[in-house]
C-alpha cells in the first residue's frame, strides 16, 4: 500500500515536471479540456438555473390557483383560436358568483392587463405591465407590499386613482433613492397617487421582468380602458392538494353562471401552473439532450487530444521507461506514472475551465438564467479525472508493456 501511495506521489511530481517542461504542448492539450469543461459547466449551470427559475416562476403563478379566462394558455399543438374567439368574455361580477358557488375557494379575484407608459415629471417608464385588479388579487397572485399599503375594497368600489409600483418602475421614475410614496404619476393622462411598492420578485422563467409592473384598482383601470374584454379570474384554494377538487368546483360554478346545458361544451378556459410544468418537462428533455450531446462531443475532442499527447510523451521518454524498468520498476508503476500525467493535465484544464465558467455563468445571467453550485464544480473535477483515466489508459498501458531492452536501445 505504501509503495502504491509513493508511486502516486512520484508519478504526480514527474507529471507536473513533464507538463512544465513542455509548456506549449501542455497548453494546447489543456485547451481542449478547458473547452470541454466550460461546455459541461455551462450546460449544468443553465439547467440548474432553468430549474430554479422555473420553480420560482411556478410559485409566482401559484400552484394552488386556477385561472378562468376566455382564452386557454397555448403550448404548441393545434390552437383553435377560431373557436375561442367566439366565447363570451369574463365579467367582474363572476368574482362574487364564484365565491358563492365554490365554497372551498379561499380567495377569488379579477384582473385585466395591458402594456402602457408611466410618467413622473420628465421621466417616463415605457412598456410597463399595467394591471387593473380587485382587492383580493394580491392574495391570489402571492404579491407582498414592501412599503406603503395595498388599496382597500372601498377604493376599488369608488375607482380611486391610487397605484402600486413594481421595483423596476421605481428604479426608472424615482432614481437616487427618492421616496415614491405620496407622489403623483400619470397614466394615459390621468393622475394616480402612489400608495405602495411591491416586493421585488425577479424574472418569470428568466425572461420577463415581473417587477416592471404597476397595479391599480380594476374600476380605475376601466375609466381609461374598456373592461368589456380581457378580464381573467383567479381562484385560490387553501393548498395544492385541494386544487384538483377545487378545479371541478370552479368548472361547475362557471357552467352554472353561464347557464350551459349539460351537453354544451365549456365556453371558458381553465388554466393552471401544472400546464406549464407538463410543457416544461418536454422542453427540458430536449434542452438536456442537446446539451449532453454538445458537451460529450467537446469532452471527446479534449480526450482525443490528451491521448494524442500522451502517445507523444510515451514515445519521447521510451529510454526513461527502459531505465526505470531496468532498476526494478513494476509495469503497474509505469502505467500509474503516465496515467497520473494524463489525469494532472485534465485536472489543470478542469480547474481553468471551472474558473472561466464563473465568468461564463455571469455572462449567461445577463441574457438568460444560470446557477453555478458546488456540486457542478465537483462533477466537473470528477469528469476531468475520468477523462484522464479513460483517454490516458491506452498510452499508459503501451508504456507499461514496453520491452525494457528495446526501450534502452531507443535513441
């Protein structure tokens, strides 16, 4: 056992010395490994980032909430828009009807939304998501007020011109830590008083900034835009387990509200977070499949580079191999020496690749989502060691099996 450990130690020293002696060759070889490891870590960081972002986004949607609307969420396949467009629109009055007909629902809200611009003084925030909502919307949407307050039911009833701002809108309209509360902003020429600030949520699926939004009472929204179309209802249940039964309750309530005959199809859509999850699983398999293929290809190319350079190294040091065997070195010690050299080359490339991956992760985060954790780093190092063993074994075995007399004659 001691001889084995000594061989590993000595093999590592010889490997580092050989790499240092042939710096240019080592750099070219490790570059292949660096590219492979950056590809591996990039794939893992993106997949981890997608998973984290997806879980957070599903929490935003609410796993215990069903959404009732005219239009179903579209996720590929045939989208029968020509049928959906003839459906009747949702109405605000359905909120009270569903509360009465779906007793297991913990909260019901209505909302309508569009993109708009908000102005404060000479500052303008463009393409902001404006939502007109009922008072219980904050509960069904899982929104928290960071500063100030939410509007009351009486403010909804009287169409009060009050507004709640998202963090990204605050950054544009009120830079330099100016307090927005109590200030007046303008939407579509109408003045609204800021009464609250939303707690920041981040992006939805790593793409849409959910903090780029403003919220007003739905009645105040109706004074600027029509409420005859575009209303969506949200029905929240106590927990995710109660959602399935609750969904049937909501369907039954809506059919009763719409006075549909038993043989008539639903003229409304039931949407929920589970639809996103089903679609996401298919997308994830495709993304992971492409990622594994590309990273596997990059590592294969890197491994071939390591194997090639190890064959060159074995050839150059043939006489050294003969001398070591002549003084009593066992074949497995020769094999271990060159195997350690291959592993060290891969590990050096792996460490450089992981360091570069930190920067790559930050770059990806500017456009999409990525998350680098310690398990990804550990996996990258283990993969490097595996590539070194896999592609370094054949050259190392050739060195171990070489004839000592022929090796000593080699010039």
